[in-house]
C-alpha cells in the first residue's frame, strides 16, 4: 500500500484487504461508482444506525450504479456478525493494520469518556467509475448523511 494520502480529484490507488465474503480488491469494481464509508466500530449505536441507513437506501444506490463498502478496524469475524445481524447487503472491509485508514487519513484523536483515544473519524468517500475520488465527507453526523451521499452519487 502506498505511503500517501489521497485528495479529491486524484485516482485512488488499488488495494486488497480482508473482508466479508473474502478479500476485497478495489479494482474489481472498476466501472462502478463506489461509496467507501469508514466507521468507528461494529455494534455501536451510531455505526449501527449508519449501516442500517445505507442498507435501507441500498436499492437506490444500486440503481444509481454505485456499490457501498464499509470499513472499520474490526475483525472480519466481527464484520460477518454485524453484517448478518443488520442484514447488510454490502461488503465490510477489515482494516486491522490501518493501511486504508492511513491512505484516507481518517485516524484522529478523539475524546471518549474524557480520555483522548485514537479512533476512526466517521468519513465517507465517493469514487467515480474510473477510480477517481470525487467527494469526501469528514467528521460527519449520521442523521441525513446517507441521503446526502445518495444525492451526490445520483449527480455524478
């Protein structure tokens, strides 16, 4: 994995990472729009809600030619359970070594119960059909976010 962070209007380097249903390779989705969303942790309230909102709007994303991929540092086993529990129709990528988190620069210091902890800043990235990053949302709040991403996908 290249030691670089990407920016809007730059091509996203290809990567392969462990995921639900086997290894996930970005280039396998060439020709499709990709919504890559990073979330802090499986089975937490905000991440559950976000996953369910992407699930509920999944048919509209699919109709707009987009594939959704969720990413967190949880294990594939944790992802499999989370995916089954919420009936998520999309892939969840395990980024245990934080290579993708580094590429997209989503690891931040956050306050949790008054302590500083390193964690994933909830972020979403829209990659066009030719593999170029077109839009990013960082430090976002879940309510209304998935609808906003869908509008961006439909406009792309």
